[in-house]
C-alpha cells in the first residue's frame, strides 16, 4: 500500500490517501507540541514509539469489543487505518487528579477518584479546545445524542481495559484523551492514537511521570520516559 497525496498534517502525525478510497496511511512524527502549539520541540524516536504503542493498544481494545480505525502496521512510523471523518470532540477520561483538572478546580495532583470522570472539549485549535458539555455538543451539531452516548460508553470501556492492562506493567493510567470517527456507514469507531502523548502514565510504585508532561514541564528525561513505557509494553 503506497502513500499518495498528503491530506492532513497535525502536531504529531501526517495522513495520506492510498489507492483504496476507504483506507488512509497515518505517519507518526517526532515533533512535540504543548499548550495548543505554543511550545514546540522534538522528542527523538517518539513517532516510532507512539505508532507501535498505539497499534498494540488498538489491537488489545479490538479483542475486548471496542471497534477502532486500525487496519495494519506498515512500518516503524506508518500505519494503515480506515478512513473516518473525525467527530470534533476530544474525550478526556480521568482516574486521578492531574494537569488542567487540578488547575481548574484548585486541587493537588494525585487524588485517586472513586470513579472515573469524563469531559469533552471542542476540537478547535483556534478557540483553544474549550470544554463543553453534551448539550453544547448537540447545539453545535458536533454529534447526535445517540453518538454521544455511544462515545461515552466506548470511552469508559477503553478506560476499563487499559487501566487493568497498565496495572500489569506497574503503570497507573492517570488520564487520557480519545478521539472518535465516523466510518462511511456512520458507525462510530475509536480513532487517533493512544500513546504517552495522549495519556498520563505514572509509575505505580514511585509516581514518576512516564509521559509528555516531562516535555510540557521541562522535567528532562523525556525520551527515557517514552522508552521505558515501550520497554514495559514489549516485555510483557
């Protein structure tokens, strides 16, 4: 399967058409951004790790009944995926207080919730991805009521599967962002990626951060953290 015309370039990936109109190739970059693109940099080898980890997670989720856009890994950085139109909602599941949750609500990081929370933000860089609720999403016609319910159910299922999986790697899944897409049939599937770029991952024993927060907060050891996650994933 060959890359044809590039149709999209985001902060971390490029998307290409193929000779099959229902399939795209996603190519992962080493570029890193934070704070809606205000901070830019490079995390060496990140594209390879994010591609491989994301594909492993998508295959794991498929086994647990979560439909995804994943088709086949083509190379270290390239993956074949089903063509979807992305629902312009970012879905964030939180198991532990951290990041913007702690900032918005004035609580310390590290509080383990009795049950996971879910929040939506409007996928719109120009507006800074503002938070919204299901009523806003309906008013803006971003998704139907049925689609929102489907997305919520799928997101909590993803959390259930991945929390258990990461626990086996001695990693706490603190929070993560998901994106969903519509297939041409209208069916909702999980899209985008699952990686240290989109998940907060803390060592279960030490609470050491093993994710993009090391880049966001200039903590150093960014590549080491990504490599450590990959090492645990591949040694299981």
